[in-house]
C-alpha cells in the first residue's frame, strides 16, 4: 500500500499521480482521518507524560515528608487516576481511526512510476520492440488453435464443460504432454538463469491475498473456498511473495529470485463474450511465474532483467512477439511500471498478451511487511518486489499450434521442445 507519510507530506503530487490512472481516487477523507489520528496521538502523549510525571512526583513528595494519606498525596493520586482514565478512552478511538485509515489505504492503487507513459487506455501503450519477424508463418490457411487442437485429438472442450462448466478445457494425449513439456522447459530455463524453484501452496489465506494487492480490489475475480479462509491461487505471485511476509531479511541475501509453476484460477468477471473458445481466457490455466525480492536501488534494473528472462522463452521457441509498455491508464492496480509481452497469433492476425512483467516498488512489501536490514546500519527498509509470467503455458501452446501449423494440418514441435516431447510433429 502507499506510505501514509508520503500522502501526508505530498498530497497534491499523490492526487495528481493517481489521477493519471483514470480512476476516481480521492485522498481527502484519508488526510482528514490521518489528521484526527495524529491529534489524538498528540493528546494521548501529553496525557501519558502527565501521568508519568504524577507517578514520579508521588514518591518524591512522600520521601520529602508528605503524609502518604494526606490531602496533597490523595489529590495527586486522584489526578493520576483521572489522567489514566482519559488515556483509556483515547486508545480505542485511536485504534478505530487507524483501522479506518488502513481500510482506505488498501483501496488506493500504487503510484505509476515517473517513467510510466501517461495515457488513458491500452490504445496509448507504446510499443517498445518486436522480435522474430523472420519466424512469422507463411501458411495462409492457419486454423485457430482450438480447431487444430480438436482435429489432432489433443484438446477437448465438450467433455471439460460436462465435468465443470464453460471456460474449462481438457488436454489429451500429446496435448497433455505438450503442456507438461512447456512447464518443464520454462522451469529449466529459469533455474539456469538463477531462479530457485519453489512449489507453494495452491490455496492461500485472506491475509496473503491482501498483502499482494488481490484483496479487497479483486475479490470478485477470485475463487474462494466457502467453508474456509482460503482462496484458489490466481497466480503464483501471491503464495511466493507471501513466503516472506512479516520477515526481515538480510541485505546480503538480496536479490532473491524464485520461479514457480502453479495452476491458476480466475473468474474472469466482466470478460464474458470475449475469447470464449480456446486457451486464451480460462477459469483454470497453468503458468510459470518469476518473483523477485530486491534492494530498492536495483529494482529498475531488475525489471529489465526480468523482462529479458520472460522474452528468452519465446526466443528459444522462435515465436514472434512484441513488447509494449503499459500506460498509466492501463497499468495494474498494484504495479508502478509494467511491460507486457504479446505473442503473435496468426489465425486472428493479432498479438496477444502472454506475459506481464511488473515492478511494484515497496507497495506489496508495505502491505506484507517484508523488510531487510543492512549490516552496520540502524533500522530496516522495505524490499522491492517484482514479478512476471515466464510464461502463461496455455497461451504458449496456442501460439505453437498456430505458428508451427503446416498446410497438411500437422504441427511441428519447436526444436527446443523436441527433447521434452520425444517427437518432431503432432
């Protein structure tokens, strides 16, 4: 979440930066509550000082000869009791105000970074670069990935709907193996790049969802287990980031790189009617996630490295893609700066998102209280967290089924995947 001190000291700057996101964010109620809370705190501190003074004065008076049961001592004790009672009434008021302040802070998104381009929507996202034009397929009659998948017998929608509902899919035979091969290939590449693999819990509690920014904002997008305080993970970012929640790390341990495969579950609320067929927008999908915990001084550089790690998968698979930089009106709720990687899907003639790489600065770390301490220095600092898809597995499969599709309706296996598949063609 945002630092209340930053909001207090720079209200105009914060309001202007929030305005670039396009939402209706008003920090004035927050500032008023903060003022009330600080006034109460000042009053309580004054009363506490008076209480301490009385507690010290009584034994001094008695030592100086005052009668312990005399009127002067009795008056001091009554004053002390009165002050303590008043302090007792202020503490719950302060606690209530602090809770209201935190509640409002949780509703505010991260501030876009200074380098994030200002814009209103995805139409204003600048393209950073393209890669792989030489790999654009020349076959003019490419079937959509769901059609070629059904013809090859590796993908079935009807049976998945029978088992669950729409926006689920069943992979069969070589389709299931291709999914596993992609997961293993992605993990192998990222481990070689220095990431440490983890397998986190796939069910996560409300505190974890709140720490990374999924709650309260995205409750309707998430699946909750009704009988428990547990949610199905929407992305490995959530459980992996929360592995360090409430901890103080050593600066010598930074940066920490993790990669993780998890199934992901999302309601896709508000997207009905979009991408109803195929592997693009499902309630359940597989993803390999990259998560970083870094020193604040290196987080900008670490974002560029993270982006390169995600791009390397598409380059190894020789899939054409482009990188775009999200503008302030399109950037995610808890991100300060984001790059999206979009892979080419020839059946639709469009680039489609396959990875989102973001720097959250200290936004998630403040919510989750993830700090680090530098040797020889007093106090602690908040780490910076970053994450990116490395990659969305189903969308990678969709790109392979289309970009590697041959005129005879076979699909070549990318050379990098052939050792994992044990074959060259589907």
